[in-house]
C-alpha cells in the first residue's frame, strides 16, 4: 500500500520498453552465425561439465605407468581406450578435459559471483550513501585498479596457500570494480532525475528501488561484463597455474593441464595442446557471444 | 600537431636509452650455460645456492679439488696432513695469482675462513665450518687449521671453500666484491654481470692450471624449462642441467645435442611423521615402504636414471653399507602389516611435496600407496610462503613430505644423517618427525672421531636401525642429467658440479 | 582547471597510500620471511633476527615506519640481494616499460587500421575474419601463446632468437606475445567508434562535396575513436604490466615482473613493496595522463 501511486505507471512503462528491447536483442543475436556457433560450444562445455562422470570414458585420476605418454588415437601407438592420449602418469586426457571443464567453469562462474556480490553491493552503497562513503569506495576501486592484477592474485594465493577456494576468492576480488562503476553510475543517473527523492517521498523502500529500477537498467551491461569476466577468470587460473600457485591438487583444471604439460610439449605435444584448445574454444565462444550480446543490447548500432 | 611530434621524440629517446645492446656473435670460443637463476651475489661466502656455487667454482679455487673420479686432488693446497685429532697442516701452492695480479698466500686463506666464521658478517655457510676454531698462518705457504673437536668432515668441507683475496676485499668492501669486482684464482675472471640476464667471464691467462679451452664463458639466467630446451635445440645455449627424464629420449637423438648423465648424491625419500597416527606405528611405516614399486618408477618415470636406496645414506657416501638391503616391492605384505597395525580397512593420509620436477613421481607413488590401502591425498606446494607456513607449524598439516637431499656434495654419511635425523636444533626440516631411540647418540659417536673404520662400523649400525624403524619411505638416488651441445665436449660429474675447465670444443 | 589538477594529485597520493597498505598487509599476513632466509638456523638465531628486523613490533608501528621510509625514498634492503630494494627495481623498470610500450604500440598499430577497415566493410569476410583472428590471440593463456610462438618461429622456422633481451630481434617474440593480449579490445573500440560516425550527416555531406572518402572517414573516425581509445588504452596499460610478468618469465626478459614474482616466493618484502608501489605509481600516472589527454581532446568537459 505504501508503494504509492508514482511507482506503478513508471514501472509499467519502463517494463514494457525493456521487454521490447530484449526481444530485439534476442533476434539480433540469433541471426549472427558466429554468436550461434559460440553459444553451441558453450552448451557443449556446460553439458560436459555437468555430466562429467557419465560422459568421461575413464577416471581422470587413474594412473597407469605402462600407458604414460600414449599418443592420440589417430597417431601411431594410439588406442581407442584413450582417444586423446594419456599424460605423464598415464591418465586419460579426454576424461581430464571433460572433468576439467567442471573445475574451470566452477572457478570462472564462482569468481564472477564473488565479483558481482562485492561489486554490486559496493556500487549500491556508493551511489545511495554518497559523500564520504562514496569517496572511500571509489578510492578502493582506484587502488584495486592500480595493482597489476596478476601480481595481486599471485601475492594473495602465495600468502594463503593454493587451493580452489583461495583461487576463486582471489580472482573474484580482483574483478569487482567494473560492476561497482556501472551500478554506481546508474544510481547517480537516477538521482539526477530526482527519481530517488520522489520515490522515497512516496515511501518506496530502497530495496524496491534497487530491484525494480537500478538492477534492470544495468542488467545488460552486467550480463556482458560477467560473461567476459568468466573467460578472463579461466585464463587467469591458467596463468596462476603457470606461476606455480594453481589449485595444488591432482584434480585436473584446464589451466594446470597446460601449465604442467608445457614442459613435455616436444615429446608429447597432445598434453598441453588439447586443454589449450579447450580453453581456446571456450573463451573464444564466450568472447564471441559476449561481444555480439553487447552489440545486440546496444541500441546505437543500427 | 607539434605536441604529438614532441611526445613522439621524447618517447623515442626514452626507448633508445633502454635499448638492449646487441649481443656478440656466438663465437666458437664462447661457452654458454643456462641456469634457472643467478645467486643474489657473486661473493662465494655470502650465499648458499646451488646456482651460485656453480658460478663460483669457475671463478674461485678452494684448498682441495675433486677430480672426475671424485677423489681429492691438490688445488690451492698441495699437501695436507693431520698433526693431531684437532689440528691439520696444509701446504699452499706457490706462485698462484689472483685475477688482479696479487699473489695468493696464507694470509688470504686465513682471511677467507675468518670472514665466514665472523658471525657479524652473517654468512649462510657458517654452519658448515662451525667446527673450525682457528686458522693460523705458520708461514706464507703453510697454514694450520684447528677444530674444537675431531671433525671428520673437514676435508670434505674444504672442497667448496673458496679463497678470496684479503687486500682486495678489504679495499673494495664486501658489497662491491659481490657485485662489481669479484676476484679469485679460478680459471675464469669476471667481466660483467647483467642481473637476471647473464654473467660474462673471460679466461684467466695466468691460472695455475693453465688456460681453459674456451676464452669466454657466459652464464645465462633462463627461468623457464621449455625455453632452456628450445635454446639448446637452436644452439643458443651449450649446456643445460636438470633435464627431465622424459625429455632425455628426444634430446639424446637430437642433431644438435646429446645427453650426459651420472649418478649423484641426491637421495629422495618421503619423511613420515612419527609423532602421530598412523605413522607412529612401525608396521604402518614398513607397509608404506613395501607398497612402492621403486624399480617401475625408476624405469618408467625416470628413464632408468636412478638407483634404489635402502636408506637415506647414499652408495657414493663414506659409511654406506651395501649389506643393508632396500625394501622389496611387496603389496601383499604391505596390506598384512597394515591390518596387523590395526588398519584392516586402510587409512587416509596426506602427503606433501614441493619438488615440482618430480611431480609425476610423487603422484605415482601416492597412487601405489592408495592401492595397498593407505589412501593418499597428494598436495603440491609452490616453494615459498605456503611452504613456509608448513615449516612454521612443524609440518602438522601433513603426514609426510617428499624431499631430497644432496649433502651439499659432501660424500659422507654424516652429511645426510645429522641434518635429517639428529634432534638438536638447526638443520633441515623433518627433524620434528623422527623419533628413534638411540639414534642421536650413534650419530654423535660417529662424527666425533676421525677413526674411519670405527665410523664405518657405527654407520652400519645406524643404517640397520634406520631401515628397521623406517622413519621414511626410502626411495632412490637420482642422476644428474645435462643436455650438451654437440659442439662441446663435457661430462656430467657425480658431485653435481659444472667444472667447466674440463669443457672443450668438440673435435670436428 | 587547477582545482581539477589538484584534486587528481590528491587522489594520486591517496591511491598510492592504499596500494602500500594492501601490499604491506598481504605480505605480513603470509608468513615469516626469516624462516625462508635462514631455513637451517636454530630457532634462537631466527628469533634474534626477527627482533632485530622489527618484525615483533605491532603492525601499525611497522607500517608507520614503512611509510616514513618511502617518503624518503628508502624501501629498505632486499633480504636476499642484501642491497637497497629501490635501485634493484628501478634498474629493471625501463625493460618492463619498454616491453609494455612496444606491445601497446603494436596493438594500436594493428587495431587502428584493421578496426577502420572492419567497420567500413562491416559484416564482410574481412570483418568476421579479423574479429576471429584477433580474438584468437586473447583466448589463449599468455604463456601458452609465448611458448607456441617460440616453438613456431624460433625452433621450427629459426627466424628469431628463443629468449633473452640482448638484440632487437629478441624483442620481437615477447612483444608479439604481449600484444595478442591487448589488441582485441582496442580493435573493437576503433571499429565501433567508426560505425558511430560512418553514417553521420556530416560524413555524408563531405562525401557529397567530393572530398576524398578515405580522408573523411579516417579523420572523423579517429577523432571520435580517440576518446574511448585513449581511456581504454590507459586501462589496458595496467593489464599489460601484469601480462608482462608472464612474458618476462617465458622469454627470460630481465624486467620488474620477473623480479617481483621471485621476491613474492621468497617473501622478500622490500622488493615486492618497492616493485608493486612503482608499478602502481606508473599505472596511476598513466591514467592521470590519460585523464588529462581526455580533457584536452574533449572540449565539452573543459567547458564544464
């Protein structure tokens, strides 16, 4: 009841406009072959990650010293049991890639979730509370941006010890600024339209403002940024593995497969190449989809 | 428009100022070696890193040298004899020149020892020669070394104890000596050091052994193994070390390079935590030893470049007893012992390793342990802060760690037994883990006499005791594997040294 | 204008303080450098060293000491090199900067022409092909790109040296590797800025007047693209410095990144602090320069 008379008409108008925008965007997206291909690849990856134990032909951690460095099936010495060959302790590469999809995606998505939680919250606080809080938060943003991101991640992981959780937290904490900026900008824009004052006068709670106005308007930017950040997180996990501070366990991630396999590239090229391809295709797909998504949601481009 | 031009000019000037200097052509008289890094200083007394030692031995001489058969050979000392249990006499070589022209004498020898024994200088090598009480110059060609107790390792320690020029170091100061003007008596003299890039050395014409075959020696710092391998294949580098066993087949038959490999002291083991379950029970520790198929790992994962070890005392070290036999591979017995100890359904443990090059080995042996019922969670740590935390909590986070020990090239059982097992403070990690009744006493007995036969008997006793008690999963000793360009003739040494004086251009 | 400048300078100082605080905090939380410095020494010796180096003082006190010192330009002695940390870092800084600047230069050199062409021939094979090729570079981990380039160009084709920093030829591979990282985004910006202007009225008018089409396109497009390009390039510079860490390790380049990575592993506080501080300083200065450039290029803001 306290919601008042002002909100519904604006809500309705804004809502209608947004859904029209979204269906236009969807149509633009679907028409683009690159984006479609990318989306398909992503579906495959997600499915592999989800159904890994059922899809993978072997146990990804099972070793077989006799079978180490078996080449892929089409090369001399390859067998059907190990279609993409085996690694330095005889584990099946294909199964490791399928299971690795799981960890890589978990790392990517979780890092983004952490970033979103931190970034959006700080953006909201910054915009609504303005004044000192705003300045403080924006300074923290500047500080975070000034750090060479990889060095920050390296220092944290080295300090806390390598583990999946640490990597997720660290990657999440080095990517939140972009969301803060966007959300804050949106809140400031609404403030400029005196929207917030008016709504508050009507008794609308901040929560409703956030849910009904701020977030929906930033939705498209956030979606695009998150998809790109997932790609970035997957690559960063690989970089951290290369520097020796990966997840530290025997469970495969694409990043640590490449990092650990790179020394053997001259005797067993399949070791780092296939996970490299996996990352390549996934990140490429994410970039293509995310890129077209950005184009599609941007009303400026004809 | 003008502003852009100005900006462009400024940027170009800045760029030119940082332009890398073009390298000298890869001449036939230059030997290029790759290490993963440089030591923080060229001062041979102020670091204790293998990469530093490898550079130092080519620039500085010690009193005693080891030949390729690993026997003692006169170096700066031409002869030596014990005058008593705690006093040795060394006769010095005449007419040895330092790189700056000065002549080496007893004063320099005394000065070298004094600066390491001087605790205010904080030399990391202090612990190794702590037993030396005093060095006296009897005359310019004779010095006496006094130890506070009988010190059987004295000669061993003198093989790497570089002699530095007293006058020069006092003139330029310790800092400059280690960075811009290191001067020694070795086969090569210092030319330049570009940090993180290379150390350039030039043959010393007045070296007492004669001139080395190569006029120039360049030691590059290349941290990435794949890059080192690429360099040796393209001829950018002539020698690389620590070649992984898996790369050996390829490099052995490569048109540009060949492999030289030899057994060394470095022994591998998994030190087990005897303070807590399950490794507080001897049966479980022995079961772990029976569970590992060492031969298969050596053949399959190490290209055969390894030798099974019965205990942590290496075959090449004095005191080794060949009568003590390694644990056989017997998974059935392992399971029985496990059940006897009260773990019929197996047990879960965590093992730790910071040994990145041997990661596949670590994973393989974890698998073997799991197969007999000791379900292992293998954790790899990057050496650094996380490893440091592990050290600080006295290793309580894990049931055992995979380590290796090279004795710092001292071919004596004491050099592995004392640091690894003696419970007095100081020494290497894993000291917290081992609790064997009577072991301390035996180790002390063996190191406080110079009567070699008696020491040998004590060491036999110790090895039997250790084998029975199994404070570690005993593994193997490894080989040192070098990849060398076909243009160079050199062979790997059993003490892991790169004694490049012996390197020669290959006969055409 | 002056107040703008003053405000930016204040922000610079505050950000640097924040950066030092974070670095200080991470390192002190992570472990005991004395154990790594003297792993074999008895605990008594180590405790004595800890006391002597002031590690037992309360953190606030240590931080205060740290800030006062850096105001004097003193970052302390490196624990491992036993030399002042700042000169060690400064010595290597030009190398890393050169690498980053060259990579940025290469990126711009590719992004601008390709971006313009992509926009002009929108949705053509060239456009899709260029997008694809350039995204390829950004979809591989940097170290993997580097290793692949070494294998292809240095080992297989023998046209370039594998590693090092000793000749102009040795600069090529690391620069190329790093540039694959930053080119895509810059290309997108050039392309979309181009698309913004290409249909604008004044462009059509100019065409109608018979002015050379290319001239019109490039001039207007570049002006329009300049703003976002400059902003993003500034941000990218920070990322490039981070990517340089990996590239320096793969190609054995004697830069700051490699030094800091080694120092992090050894808990060599002074070097990590000096290095990270200086890198942050550079990033902030670059962003500052970018801000100023932005204001200069965008008359609207100047007027406000």
